[in-house]
C-alpha cells in the first residue's frame, strides 16, 4: 500500500514534477492468482535486479527510489550495485542486516500458514505489528484499512513466498568508510538517502544500525515523534517540504 503515500493532496506538488512508478514483487498485486507450485520465488538480490527491467521498460536513465521495509531493502541493494542509476533514496524502516533468530522464528510460523493459503488471525496480527508497531497508538481508521487489505486483497500463498525470501535475506554488507583513500573501493550507498522511522515503529533499531553504516555527508536519519498517523499514508509536511532529496530527475520509483 505504499502507493497511497502519493495519493493525498499534500503530494500534489511532488506529483506535478515527477513520474511515479509503483513496482510490486511477483504475485503481490491486489487480486493476484496463486503462483504455480513449481515457481521459484526470487531472492532479495534477484528482486533488486528486476528493477533493471522496470527501468529499461519505462525508459528511465535514473530515478529516486521510495520504499518501505522489504521494498526499502530491495532499493538499497539496487543502489549499492548500480550507484549511477539512483539519484536518491527515501526509505522507511529499512533493515541492513540479515534476519535474527527472533524475527526468523516469528516469520517462519506465519509463513507456514500463508504458504498453505491461510491468512489466520494471528498472521494478520503479526503483519499489523510489523507495519505499525504499537497498533493501539495509531490512527484506527488506517488500522482497519490495513486489516481489510491483508485479509481480503492479498494472496496468502504468494505473500508467504515473499516473506520466506525476506527472512533469507543477506546482510547488505555496506560500511561507513571515512578514509578518502579507501572510500572509492568500499561497499557503500553513494547517493543522498533519507532514512525514516517513527516513535511507534518496531524497527527503530534497524534504522539506527542502517544509519551507522551510511556516509553522514549523504544521509539523514529521521524519527517522527508522537505522530498518530502512519507515514506511508499521510506524509508529514516536514518530510514533504524539507527532506525529500532535491533532484532534477523526473522519475520516482
């Protein structure tokens, strides 16, 4: 539902200057049919490579990437491998590390239900926590929208395949290299990046770890405090006006 970030009047000015392309992972669009049993779901690295196909299809030379969670991880992988093709990144709740044992355990239980085509109450509750954190402190209208979306619009089996790919992700392997003599050969994200989280997010520590590996001259870490509205659906004025990377590019992916 990241596309909803662009659907509000606050984003009209941005939309007037950018061509926005929303990219779904295989089988994750609303009403998607179940993928074949012998379908091998892409790894996170392979998902990042699919952006090349999208970029070539629409004719982009470069773009500004906007992603949440898994999508942010995919875009970061692409920016590492193809630094000349990414003008800037805006990422929300991005993890730079591989899945820990606790995440792996919780996800694995839910993935088992999803792959069997079951969107259980427990799985929906986990997805709500994953996206909102402290659900009781969030806008309840949005909470209801997300619950209905997970329960009615997504293909559970396909979501299970995507979740399995995510918990098998590798560490991004980037470092914060400040030595000018070593910087050229270091594995880094080399574009401007806005790294966002919120006070109620369960992924705050992930974003702090991510921030510790970014070039401070190119990165900004932002934690929104006390905002009851989910950032992905109601963009904050201070994010919209002051912190989105200013680029001449007209493509937003």
